[in-house]
C-alpha cells in the first residue's frame, strides 16, 4: 500500500528550462511534505518543505505547490541546471514517521 | 562539525552472519531512524526511536534489531534471519518525532551492505 507515489521514475530536461516533479499521496492526515535530493551512494539532503495549511512555498529556484483537494504536490525547479541532476524523493510527515515516495531521477541536459 | 556519521561505507558479509551498522549523530537530536533503499523502491523505514531506551518497528523490521542506549547512537544489526539483506542503508535523525511537530530529517551518508 503505497501512501506516497511518484509515478515518473525519470525525467529529462534541457538546461535553463523548468523541471516539474510530481508526487501524489493518499492519506489526508499528512500535515507536512518535504522534498529531498539524493546523489548516488550518498544520503538524501533536504531541499524544501510545505505545511498542509499552505499551497505554495518558494526558496530560490525551487518552488513546491500543494493541491490538497487532489492530494498532489509538485516541485518546480527554474531554471534547471546540470548540477540538479539527481534522484528526488518526496516525503509526507505522518504520525511519528515519514513516508517516502519511490523517487524520480532528474537528468538536466547541458 | 555537526552531522550524522555512518560506518563503514561499504560492508561485505557472508550469508548466515550477523552484522552491525553504526550510526552516530552529534546534533543533539532526540529521534533517529533507519531506512533501507532498494532500486525502484524508495526509502523504507526499518526502525525508529524517539527517545533513549525506546524504539519502534517500522514497515520492514523483520530480520533487523536495534538499540538506543545513548542519545547519539542508534546501531542497526542485520541478522541472519533477514532474507534479502543486500541494500543501501540510511540512518537519519530529527529534533523530535514527526508526530509532535514538523521536523526535518537529516541523513547520514549511508552504508552499502553486500551479502556474498
């Protein structure tokens, strides 16, 4: 039972364009959502988060949008850079633990 | 420098052997977590601990054991009962549990365990 889903395993984007990574969830009780970035053989690093009472949070090139009625969140990266190439995980904060999606591998083409 | 350390980076073990993965943090965080990452499956929670001397099973605890005798340490033992132990193991910590209030998790660099 996958409560947090990232349906696109991979995404390729040209440098300078927008990258949009999507995440769907099933549990309406989640109160916080996070995005992590992960390089191979390293631990994930925190990128940006959003509370369930908001619909948008922006930090530099990264913006996270939350659509609670659709149980959907997305991460926008503008402009995309080659250094953004990594696996991106969304996570939902549930009761006493975090639930992660399966990840989307982003490749930014120079 | 504050952070989470995991050792070793790479670990090999023979089938039937127990092995312990180390996780240490000097962030003064109360909560610590162990995850396993397999290709195409994201991060799956093995065990978590919100306070010293207390821990809870995650989604895939079978074949694993943990201890939390000190705030800064949360070692994970992969026992011979774990049927498919080859994976990338990640330790994380946060100020408190997500059930109390929002807390970002900080991750260690991971340990890749290979069973020969």
